[in-house]
């Protein structure tokens, strides 16, 4: 089975997944064979290059919805993708994709959904909102992707403490550590349960 990784930015999660997943799924016929981004400057393109994974920049700007959906579907078909991992992908996944890949698209969110999710809640904005609200804890959520932002079924969550002297930067670091520790393992577990044949 083939996995596509979608990312818009630095791609630190994508990098850790590329490092860890082959070992976690050793013996399984699973390959990450596409990195897809919407951003020509995304750091994840260098990571794709380092790991020798084909990368594609998808054109989304100023296109009608049906053409955007067509662009995604065409690429996913071309690379025979069975499963999609979002790792910091900032564009909304079109309904045609969630319909074509039900329970086969996962995302990681840097907070404990359903709180602090939805449009505009990404990156620093999430951590700033958590600090402004005086929350005592935050965490990460891995969830299936449906047609509503940050809404699909929750698969995994783990929390961390928010300390009084935390800033958006220190909280971001704590969250990133949790993401790098857990996301690959959660993905591996989902894949083993959905595609059990070795
Ligand atoms: C992560 O915090 C993830 O939770 C969110 O986007 C960020 C991506 O970071 N969806 P990176 O590009 O993997 O470093």
C-alpha cells in the first residue's frame, strides 16, 4: 500500500515519519511514495529530496473547486495512493477527497480537540489562544479527516502541562516533542489495523 504525506511548511513531522515508519512497519508492504505540498517554498521539499521521495506541488490558487479536486485526485491516482497523512498541511481537504478516502486520511493537531480547532487555529495561533485562556494543559490530537476542519473522529490524544511561565515558543516545543514521539506510532497502528496483510 502507498502513503502520501501532505505538508505545507517545515515538515519536521514528515521528516520524523520518514525516519521511523519503515522500522515500525518492517515486513509490511508499505511505502511513502509521494510528498505533496501547496507551497513551492516548503521545507518539506528539501526533506523529500533527502529521502529520495517524489514531491509534487499542487496548484490551488485561483482555481474553481472542481479543478482543485481534480488536481488532487489525478495526483493520488497517478501515485496509486491508499492512505494520506497530513503533517502540517494548511489547506482544507476538499470533500471529493474525504469522500474518496473515508477513514483513510489522518491529521495531527497541536491541541486537545475539539477545543482550539477550526479555521485559523494553526501553529502559534493555537498556543497563543491556550495561553490567553489560562489553560493548565494542552496536548496533541490525531484524528481522521472529514469535510469539516479539525472535526473527524479522534484516534489518539496525549496531554502536557502548561506552566505559568510558558510562552508560545516553549509550549510549541513541548507539543512538537509529543508529535515527534507519537505520530509515527499512531500511524503505524492505524495502518496495521486497516491493511493487516503483510
Ligand atoms: C504541527 O504542529 C502539527 O500539529 C500541525 O502543523 C505543525 C507542523 O509542523 N498540524 P512541522 O511542519 O511538521 O514542523
